C-alpha cells in the first residue's frame, strides 16, 4: 500500500478479565497511560473501553470523561476512538428465554452513545453485528443502529464500522445507500470471534471484496490470530489493530506485559514487510479527520 499503515491499539476491552492477565489496565489513569504508551510505541489511534475499579466493564460517563481528559491534556498527539459496544448483550433465562438472565446489559441506543455526544471523540466504534458471543447474544438491530448512527453523525464523530461477518457489511451498505452513513466509510473487520468470521486469508479477502469502493478499512484477529491477520491485512492494503482487548499473549505461552509490547511487535512486523507507520497526523489525513478537537473538554 502507498499510504502509511495506521495502527490502532485496543487497550482493555470489556471481555478480557484481570483473572486472565495481571497486565490489564483498569482505572482511568491506567487506561490513559496505556493509551499514551501505545502512541509512543507507534499507534496512531487508541480504542477505549472503561472499567469499574474492580475490573468489571463500565458504561459510566465519568470513567470515559476522566480518560479523555487525561489524553487531551497530554503532550502526545493521539486519535481517540471510544467504544459504543457495551449495552448490547442479552442473556436468555434458562427457565424462560424471553426473560433476561443476570449479566444482561441490553439498553436503549441513546444510552450507548451518551459519552460520544458528551465528549465528541474523533472516532467511535459502531458494531453492526448480531450474533451469539460467549454466554450472551449480541443484539444490534437496524433500528437501534440507525438511532446511534444519527447521534454519532450529529456529534461530528467518524463511526468505525465493526463487522464480524459478511451480513454486517450488507447492513452497512444498506445504511450507506440510505444516506445514513457517509462515504468513504471506515470499516474494522473482526476475525476469529467464535461463530463469527473465521481468521483465514480467504475470509479476509472475501470480506474486503464486499466493502464499498474507496472505503478505508482495517482488520484484526483475536487471540493467536492477532499477528497472522495483521500481516494479512497489510498485504491486502488495510490498516491494523492490536491490544490486550483482542489478545493477551506476545507469543505462545508468554503473556504480553503491556499493550506497548504488542504495538512494538506490530511495528516490527510491518516494517520488516516493507511498510511504514502512520503518525496521528498522517492517520487524520488518510481518514479525512481534518478538524482536531481542543485538548480540553
């Protein structure tokens, strides 16, 4: 590819748990510092979930606000990408599947983007999947996605369209045809989630072929597929993502002691393949993010 490659670092997520790795950032201070360290290592974009102090996933505006304030006050230039994924999970009850079991997070679409409206990051994710995931069903109905998409657009934020299978891309294409999503759109192809798109070169090539012409896109693999799919995405002209949200190992049997070491490995692989690494300023130019928000909220 002629453009530099954009590296996104997904620093904590909402599935990876402290019981799996002691290196997971939890507090707003830890999450912000993990983001800044990732940028120093070569990431241009940081993808952010937040947590409660005990490590549980959070949707609290105050947690997002503290992370964003810390990043905007820092000396490092960074593109902030906040998640809108939390709030879409339903766990059917064993006795009555129509009744939500404990652990269900399903909530109104407006609630899922309130931090986007309040904080106006440059990018936010917009998950287009409805699928079985772990013990829950992720539900993103076209109606709810339309509401979220409209609020994201009104906030002046670029949606990163996370697609987990080919049908998700069909939904995105429908929204583009309706004029609900602007073009060129930004896609993030997710590979290796159980019951979603499998992490193979053939799958990635097929999903890339479904994207609207001129789209900006990236891809990543979860778990042991993180770095093989990173190389494959680069070979096909896409951007890449790493981070403890997606994979906790630096190599087989060796826990990654930080997000930074994962970014450094990504940088090394991309450079050895002949690529160059995009700075935040270059990433903004590639993605059409022409207006940087002020450092303070």
